[in-house]
C-alpha cells in the first residue's frame, strides 16, 4: 500500500474518532478506506456499549446495520481480537490476505496506539 493511501486511511480513522464522520461515508475518501474505517469505528462503539470487543465481524454487523461486511472487491472483512487490540483486514483486489495490496487497521482499545499497517 502506498504512503498516500496509508495517510488517507489514518486520517479517516481520526475523523471517525473525533466525531466528524457525519452520516455515512466521509466525502472525498476512497470507498475501500472509508469502509474499513467504519468497521473499526463500529467495533469501538460496540466495546463502548457492551464493555468488550466484538468476537467477529457478524457481531459488528448485527450491532450497527451500516457496517459493511465486504470490502470494495467483494472480500469479507477479517476481524481479529488479541487482548485489548484488534485488527480489521481487507484482502484487497487480489483477494489474497497478507499481500502488498491489503488494507489493515490495528487498534488498541486503551487509546495508546492507532496503527495503520500495509500487511
């Protein structure tokens, strides 16, 4: 993933966290960036309301109906939890995880880190 797309993804996360998301997808952001950001944001809302992170993407989709289940290429988003951190991953256009075109967000729910990873 190129640096520009990483920067846009990071900024979209910040917009969501500061309440600047408005209704639906933020204007001017690529669909794939806003979709993965919305999944991550809704996972945090789930934690806030339920006191724990969701276990899977189904929990997030059932919690917030506006949560996309798939990325722009028709791949199911991958959601993984480890302790107080979680990952949302998109396999990208090649439909294979852990390749150079993947989009990935890793967040810590204690607020200590927001990382955008390119694999």
